[in-house]
C-alpha cells in the first residue's frame, strides 16, 4: 500500500476519533438528563485521546521525514496543513497541562477539546482528504490529472545524458538522498510518486505525460508538475548527474 494512502486512511481514522471525542464530551458536559453511563463515556473519551495522539505522532513522523528529505518550500496547501497540525499539538499540550498541572484553568479544557476536534477536520482535509479525492480513494495514481504545469522553462537547452561512471555514481547518490523517499528507481509502481524504471526509455513521463526527454526531466526537477517539491536549488551539474543515473534504469 502506498505510504500516502496509508497516511490518508489513518488521518480519516483520526477524524472518526475526533467525532467520538466530541460526542462523549457533549454527552458528559452538555446534557442535564444523562442517556449513557458517564463513567464509561469518560473512559471512551480518554482511550480515544490516547489513540488519537499515537496516530498523530505516527503520521507526523512521515510528514516531517518527507519535508526533511525534500528540502523544499511547502506548497500553500501543505503550509495550511502544517499550521493546522502544529496548532493541534500545541492545544493538546495545553489541555493536558490544564488537566494535570494548571488546574485553575480547567474550565477552558472543554473549549480546547472542541478546538482540537474542529482543527482535525482542517488538518485532515488539507492532506489525507485531498489525497483521497485526487486519487479517487487510492484507485488512481497521485498527480495524474492531465493538467500541464504553468512553470515550464521554454529556454531549456538540449541535454545529452552523461554516460561516464563517475556521473552515474554521483547521480545515484543524489537520487538516494533526494528522490528515494517518494520514488522507486527499480520499478514502475506508484508510491508517493511514480516509479522510475525505464523512465527515459518510455515515450512519456509518468505524471506530466510530457515526452520522456532529458530536457523535460531537468524541467521537472526545477519546476515540478503539481505536488512534487521543487529542487531548483540544485546546481546544474547535480541535475545532469541525476539524469545520467536515470538514463541507466
């Protein structure tokens, strides 16, 4: 299962947990006549909170790892997702501190809990929800929507892929440090992004559907199609070395 699909499914689970937390909180604190056993509701509320934060940490690990691997500026959607996620964990920390330590602020706990649940909807919608809709719930490859990028560089000169061992070796090292997290060099399967096996031997690039040429690969690295992060900071020599390695696949 692609890691983004797994992450998206787990994020939907977080939304379900948030709904359960809201329900239990409303039933415990919002009703005069109680319909359910209050002690059981409190236990369910606490268990949901523990599972929620465990999933949050698990998903956050992959998100942060992706950002560190990409070393690129976040897209506006990803930036909103990051702000939502950061706000959720800060509020969660405040809630725990108000319950355990600063009990004079205990009256604010219910409001903070409600904010966490509502922010979860925004956090999930800008990441997992977007991915599931864009891929029709994982049935189609991510990024495959036929929209051409508006950031093409029409002045890219014709590139001849290098074939010397040193360039290929350096290109492989760069690929493993910059690209491996999202792409599999030795298959055509989609994960976070498309596999790159035979990328320069196929007629079209797997996501943008442009002709599979060194020039278009260089442009993809510099001005990527849709959600791929930009590696415009890479020197020309590094881009050429990556192309040299891709040419061997």
